[in-house]
C-alpha cells in the first residue's frame, strides 16, 4: 500500500475524533509516501503492486467520502471511538486526506533525513544515505501474453 495511504490510515481517523472532541491541531505535516519491498521481490510483483497503488490513489481521490468507512470501522479505532460518541464521514476534513502517486525522493530529502537521523543518534553515520534508499520506481510489468 502506498505509504501515504497507509499513513493516513494511521493518523486518521484519530485526528478527526480528537477534533470532534474539541481538540485543535498544533501543526500538520503530510507524508509524501513510499513503498517498501524486500530485495528478493521480483520486478513483475513490484510493478503489479505499484499499479494497484496507483489505481487505489485514483479511486480514493475521485470520491474520498466513499472510503472513509474503512477508517471509521477499523476495529481498534471503532472500539475506542464508540466510547466517545464515534464519528461520521461528515466529521472529516477532506483536504487533509492527500493521496498521491509514488515519486522518487529528491537528493535533498534523502540527505536531510539522513543527517537528521545521525544527529538524533538513529544512525551511527557509518552508512551513507545511498545505502539506505533505493529510489527506483517500478516500470509497468509486461503481461505474459504480450
């Protein structure tokens, strides 16, 4: 699943519930998205996953309200939300839900993130940023009968 789609699923619907309960955002950031695959994933599978993600992005962006039930009804969220009166699709601030196609990270983003992680002791500095990011985009897989 596209990182942005997954990230929205992690942050929403919790933000919407908090706002409904009177909380206000202090700051907001939007995840740019990333995809993850193991080194041994074949190119056809990687391409198929990315085509599915692109299709999901198009469908969700065409009608965001249609898919809010997946966030509202997620069992871990629903159990907590029910104690606070729950939320409805009308409670969401739709512009906050941003879904986009996978794009490569810029060199600037990769380097800034790498240096931030070193400063915070999350990396020891022995690895270089190029070792940590495979910045490729999947090419469309060719059908077997083509």
